[in-house]
């Protein structure tokens, strides 16, 4: 059951990322990102995996050693929960980046790069988008 749910979530997010990357103005894409349905769905499965893995009550998040122990003792369910955590938040940030770039008039051709990085390396994509915004502000000030 774990593998099936994990594969469903992992495959679904690939299709949704493809939609925001390649069809950002399509009706379906607009509906998918108008409300956080995808992150909410992933959050539901995340909670399920946390519950079936026994929870995180004994986890020590205060030190690197505690995190290493957490990963060493990971079950399939807790690893799936960890991955869904990344998928939900990276996608949430990707949607924010897409919407914000559309409001600020940044060409989608430019946005493919930070969106791809957000998909693959979350915070790096946010950093790249922030640099694009800083560059745009600098250009606007020079005018």
C-alpha cells in the first residue's frame, strides 16, 4: 500500500509540474493552482504516512546527530512522508513563483529556469527567482 500511494503522489506531481512549466495559461493549470489542491492532497497523504510510521514524537530535530538517527531508523512510511513534505512545499513555492512572476510581468520563458530548480532543488529555485526579481527592480530603477 505504501509503494502504491507513494507512486501515485510522485507521478501526480510530475504531471502537475509539467503543466505549470509548459502550459501555465491552460485552463486546467489555472484551476490546479487557483487553490492549493495539490499541496493539500499531498498533505493528506503526508499525514497518513506520519501516522502509519508511528509519528515523529521521538525525533530529535535539534541537532544534526538527531536528524541522522531519524534517517537511520527510517521506515518506508517515514521516508515517504519526508519525500511528500518536499513535494508539497516545493510545489507550493513553485506555484507562488509562477503567480508572482505573472503579476510582475516576467516572461514565462525566463521563469522556466527558476521553476525547474524549484522542482529539483527547492530553495535554489527560490534563490534564482529572487535574483531575477532583484535584477528586474534594478532595471526598473535605471529607467
